[in-house]
């Protein structure tokens, strides 16, 4: 599975962005998927994720209530709607998918994921 993320940019605090992750090959149907973010010098941080079926969704505490993750298996797309952005959200955002299918939980450990996109940069100015 090849993943390609897009939608990042430079915005001001309080603005919104919508990130998309498209599987250009293979399928994401049944695969647990998630968004992570990374700031240079720091470990990957879980942002939001879905279980294999998409029925379970979870968010990091810092993003809950502001971000919304969704998936469309027919379009092979994972989306992250980010509202009320804060300077602390500045990072490179990556989408990830697990090759195991129909996992019934949200995987928050980046080591659990097998496929990663190249990421898209989000910069939020104050």
C-alpha cells in the first residue's frame, strides 16, 4: 500500500485545515489507520486513528474536540479535519496503515503500522 498525504499549509491560529491521505495502490479496507505528527527532535505523536472497520475512533487528548478523523474505503481515503488550530499543532503530519485487517481497536503505537506516507507540513502561526 502506498499512501500519499496532502492538505498541509501555513495558517494562523484559529484557522482550519483538511488533510487527506490517499492509498494510490492496494486497499485500505479493513486496515487500521491513523494520523501521527512529528516535530524535529521529538518522537512521533499519535493524533487520531480508526480501527479496521472504522467503527472505533480515538484522538489524542490535545486534539479531541478540535480534530475529526474519517475514512472512505471506496475512495481509499483517510481524512483529518483540523479546526481551531493552535501553534502547538505545528508539525509534519503522517498517515499510516496497518497491513493486518479488521483489527477491532485503535492502534496508537506508531510501531504497529506498516505503511506510511511521506507526510505533509502544517505550520500554525500565532
